[in-house]
């Protein structure tokens, strides 16, 4: 019998969190801080709109690029929130979550051997998606001392004549890092000088906590729109992960080709999710603000608790994760996470699940109620108090 | 700041002062002072507990009574309302727009006890024109809280 599998696919490692998931799901009374999705339900008026669309029998395909009404609302939303101006008709594509957008953007843009710069720690999909598109992933290891922001020096150092795309994953999962306007300006300069494109994954754009400052999209900087694909969606902002609805925006020439892949592979994003998403954008701003406020309170609470425990952690300004440093205990992230799980039944995700540069850190999600966090933190406190710091670093 | 404090404690008044300060990102003294001021200004009028009595063995009925009254000269509805709310068995009194004037909620041990109050005390007040008593059969949600409790977290325990 022939080998039924593609060698390329077999070479791609499974997600690093799989093993943990298997242990946790078997463990009674385990508290997980490992979830990468909101704990809130989708706001009722949005769900109601989804239900209504089913009642009305809107169960057919939409046009490939998405409902016109939704694309118009997306254009309006991006303009009012992030100073991004897109033509709904040619520059916006509604996708099955941000994940599909990452995949088809890579496939539409890469030729074999093209290099894609991927700053890590970051979301687990960029590297495999790049490989599936025959690109060559080039990892930039972000540094804790830069608050996990991408510096222009790091970027410069990674660029070769083959570099084509820079993935810009901010606000960042797993670190919670953000890129402020001045950080982006420095990066944009290098990107333009080397004629690169940016794949800006802004799925956490609504969740930033820097004193009143909203997320800045690199596409809103002068000259950047024509070389940027912005990826966003409803999963994190409107607590709509299961609806699988996101979008990509960018230059017509790229969106056109992405649309072609989308058309053949997917057809269109789920219709009732699209109707629900229209309502999310029309009437959901207050919900987003309410959830952001709650995340922010939990974020402060966690930071404070870590400080008390003596667990060093830079202040995350976005997403819903904190990324404390556990190097002082002289064990790997994996070992720390495993021992914490075994002895106190709290699940966190080792930083290495998001790239080798996550070594020495663990990701803790605060997409949990305060009551839940409190119990979990008490267990973490108990766990670290029994550990001897191995060095004075920290 | 006041609004933030109130929004928070409206749902959880038992929170530790220090924790509340951390969550709101201000110092403890400020929160303590604001709470004290708001208590004095009767912005915060009390700290109550939301109880699902149905789950206890205690017999209790609650009625919402629509009351139509004649407002009194110079006093408007306030005087009538006061006469009604002074009864300890009365839980709440609201002035209402629409088809009637006052909404009175009342707790008693039995239907008889509540109806007795309505016929003996409420209806006999001079300014009360009519009453309509609605008994609560089941409480689904109160003070923004679903009585059945929050649904179980059904998310997968670890996701990227």
C-alpha cells in the first residue's frame, strides 16, 4: 500500500498544547486557566439576530465575499474604531474566523521559498499555515526586556532578499503585548524600505488597556495600507468564537486572489453567523466596552497577585493573557506547568507552546470569572511558595 | 469612579475593599472614602442578599399589587406612598406611569395573609381607589441574576 499521507503534512508537528489538554480533561476538579476564548456568552441581542435569521429561513449561501450588509458594517466599524478606510466591495472578505484569513492570505501571497517573518511567542497557526503555503517560516524571537514588542532592529536582522511577509500579531496572544503607534512607525519604516508586506492579525484589537489608548492598526499609518492585510473578527471582541466569523481587509489585488481560494475551499462564511455579525457591529459597542472593563479588572487583579507572590510579570496591555516569568524556579515551562497541574490541579499553558522563545514563561488566561481566578490563584500561590527560587534573577 | 464602584458592588457587595481597589486600579483609601460618602449621601442605601426562597423550606408568597390612588393636595403621591411603605410587610413601593399609580410588592407567609393585608389595610386607605393583586408564581431572574444559577463552563479546558 502506498503511503496515504503527504510528507509535508506529516512533518508539521501537532499543537503543543494537545498533551496538556488530554491530561486536564481527564482530571476531576482541575481548574483551567488555559482557555483562549472569552468566558462571556455572545450578547443576547446578537444571538437573537442569529436565531431570527434561521427563523426567516436565511439558510442559503451568501455571495463568496460575504453579505453586502456585513461588509458595509465592517467598513464603517474599521473606520470609526481604527481609522481604517476600506472599500467594502473590493477590499473586504468575510472569512470563517480569523484563522481562515491567516491561511488564505499566506496561500494567496507566497511562492515556494518565500520567507515569512513570524515573531514569537505568538499564536500557533502562523508557522503551519506558512508551511502549508510552501513558504519558509523565519522566526523572530521576541524579548521580555522589550515587553515582547517587535523592534526595528530585530526586524532588520531577520530580513533577507527572500523575505516577503511580516506577520504582526498584536495585541498578542500569549504575551498580552501591544504595539503602540511609535513602535509601529519604526517597524513600518523598515517594512517599506525593504518592500515587504504585513499580515496584521488584529483579532484582539478591541481588548487593549493602555491608559485610554485604543489599538493602532499598522495599516492606518501612511503608505502602509497598500502593503498590509488586516485580519480581524468577532471571536474575541464579541465573544463569538463558535460562530466562526472573521474577515480580512487589504489591497484589491490580494483580496481578489484570497477570494478565489475562499470560493473554492469554503464557498462562504456561515450565513446565520454573518447576520448575527451585522447586529454585533450595529449594536454591540456597549457590550464590547462592558467586557473590556471586566477583563481589565481581572488583569489588574492578576498582576497584583503575581506581584505578591513574587512572580515577575511585565504588564500586558492587551488581549486577555498574562505571561509571567518562571525562570527563577530553575525548570522549564513545560515542567512548571506539569507540576502545577499535578500538585495543585491548575492548568496553564507552557510558553513554549507558542514558540521556543516562550521558554521560561507560562500563559495564564483571564477569560474566567473573578471567583474562578481567585480560587486558581490561591492554588498557584500555594504551589510557588513551596518552590525555592534557584537564582536571584527575576 | 463612583459609577465604576457602584457598577461593581451592585453585583457583588461582599467584595473585599482591598480587592475592589486592585480591580479598579485605585488605592484602597479612595475606595473606602467613596463608599462612606455614598452611604452618607444615601446613594448606597443598603447591602442585601439575593435569596432564592423557593429552595428553602420556608413558606413565603410575594405579591405585586397595582394600586390606583387619588393624589393628595400639595403632597402628590408621596404621602400615600409613605402611608403604604410604613407597613413592615411591604417590601417595595414604586410610583408607576401607565394604567395605575403605585406598584407595591408585599411578602407574606400565605396567600391568606397577603390578601388580608390588601383587603384590611391597603384598600381601606382613603386615597386608594382600587387594587389588583398579582401573586408571583416563580422567580426566574431578579436583580440581574438568573435564579437557576450560571450555566456550567462548557469551553474546552485548553485552547490556543
